[in-house]
C-alpha cells in the first residue's frame, strides 16, 4: 500500500500549531501512555522479539524492555527540572535585564526515528522517549527485518496514542525514502555507516538535523597486566561479544592480546562460550539468539570460510561446519591472528566471530587499532593499571571506553550515548536525549525607559559625539 505522507503529517503539524506539546502535561501524558503500553503488552512484545531474533526471555527483559522503562521513569522524575529556564549573566551595559535560555521543542511536524533490527524494541522507543520529553510528536519507522515487532508497534500505537502524538510507518526503502523527503525537527537513525551516509545526505536536502548512531570495529585490549582471573575477564568479554549473537553496535569486534596472556586468554575464551551457552550452542535449549536474516548469516559464514581456506588451524573454536544459514545460526567462533587483508579485519563483524591478534608492545597494539578504517564506537581495556588505561584512552579515539568491562554503557543512566567520527553524530539517553530533542532558545528582557538609555551611548551617532567630545576635551588640557 502506498504511503500517504499527507495523512501522516497533518495531525502532527496540528499538534505543533496548537502549542500544547510545549507543556509539561502533554509530555508526561505521552510518557505515561508509552509506559502503559509496555506494561500492558509486555508479553506480546517479548514474544515478538523472540520470534524475530530467537532471544532468550531474560535477555528480552534486561536488554530491551527494562532499558526503556528505566528511561521513561528517569524522564518523568527529572523532566520538570530540565524544562526550567536557565538564567545567564549579561554585560553591565544592558543592566537591568533578564537573560535566560529555554529548552523548547524542535521544529515541526515531528521527530522521525528510523530504528534498526538488532534491538527492535529498545532502539525504537529510547529515542521516542527523548522526543516526547523534548515536546515533540514522533514518527517511528521500525526495521522491516523484524516483522513481528514492527507489526506489533503498528497495531498497538494507535490504541494508546493520538495520531498527533505518535505514529508508526512500516515498510522498507521505498517508505523510508518518502519519509526522508519531508522536513523533520530531528531524524534519529540507528544503523550501518553505509546507510547512515544516505540518511545524512537526504536530510541535508530538507535541512533536517540528524543524530546518527552507527557502529564500527570496537577493539578490546588484553594488556600485559590484565586482571589475574582470566576466567572472569573472558566471561565479561564473551558475554558482551555474544549478547544478541554479536549483533550489538558496541560489541567487542576484535581483540589485541599481549603475547604473554595469549594462551591463557584463548583457552578461557573458549571455556566461557561453553559456560555461557553449553557445548552445543545450536541446541534449542541454548540461550544464544539467532542472526536476523539468512543473508546476514551467510555473510558471517563466508567470513569464517575465508579464514579456513587461508589456514584452517587459525579457527581455534567454532567454525563454518557448525553453522547453518538456513536456520540463521552462526556458531560462536574464535579466530587466531587472521591476516591483515582478511574481510574479518576490514568489515564490522556484527556477529559471534572474534578475531584475536597477539601483540608484544603497547605501541604496536595502538598502531594496529589506528590502522583500521573508521573510529570505533567503544574501546575496552583489561588492565590493572589506571595509567596504562589512560594511555590507551588518550591515543585511541572512541565514542566510549571501559576498563575491565564490556558493553555496560546503556545501564548507566547519566551516560550520554553516541559515537565520534564514523561511529556516529550526536548523542542521546537521559539528559543528553532531552538536550538533543530540544532547541536552546534565548530570551532577553530589558525595561524600555529613558533611565536605561545611559545618555544614548548605545546608539552609533550619540556614541560618536561622545568620543569626539572626549577627544576635544583631551586636546584642551
């Protein structure tokens, strides 16, 4: 069915024109409606996520549902204070005055959220929370690769929201292109660098601002002085890597491991996979999710096959023989020291394959990371030394960084989330979302009275006469 964009835009524009979206009440009403929908339909959303991605129930809860609930609750608690105007100082020449900065909704008709497939629930609604908190109606374009979740949004949103507040547009490239032909107060896109460039270029044509949450090859460094308990190190790293079967934008993409720790790390990394998912991760009882689509699964299998053709001994755990693209299953796989030219080290993996590269000195590790195209979204360093961590941080740019942990960025409520360089533009979550989805509008009041003209010094002609008078007075002295 052809998208009637005028029917989408009209009620959203009417909301902006009415001004009611500027009020605290309107914003809280939308947040309450969103929370009500989640609470009442949580089981349906979990079932839809499981159908699309084979995610285990616990992961659906903590990595999808709870993140959005916590974000809504934070906004409800802090929103009134965030909306208060901020008073700023002013020069004495305009005293007495009142100068303030107000956080107001962005331009109409609404904000557009283009969501990805990997976290089809939370990465659709976290941005919507920010849009509502900023006083903006919202249009959600869910990923067509998750038809169960997308269809559920399309069915439920009209039952809980007015068309002037929140709408869902389903579809693929054609519908997204029509949406991007319109002006939006903000376009919030989460996805690949390749598609992000397309979205950015289309947004430029309508002067729509954008937030791009992209990705990249996020490195992990196992330092010479990494924590002694390698089992804990690998549990944390592999749990982060294999969460959602590696389909996470901040997942560790490859490891630089100090040679003195290499044997221990490889052994414990394999053991961690078995501890987390059992010896047969493909079994129906396994908690390992599936790849979103057969095509994506085949791409990942091809990455493994390329290494196996080069040197099968480099695949130290897993391998292509354990994969099945028709079942969208890719086995957790460890690859030791793949060649620099392999696709595994050129492309963002976005799956359960972990390359492990040995290094001898820190500068070697840094150089290997810096020679990879793009800027990583995250940097993970396992070290006992704060000084060593700071050195790696100062030399390797990234959107975020962690010491002795992996992919916990989302659970820190006051962390802004966003990339740098090719890993993204802008940030959101918590107060950062409120700032992203509002315009900082300045307001100045100056009493209009002759007392505050100060002899007309503010006007050019009077100021010039004053300067001339001073000059003549000085010459007569």
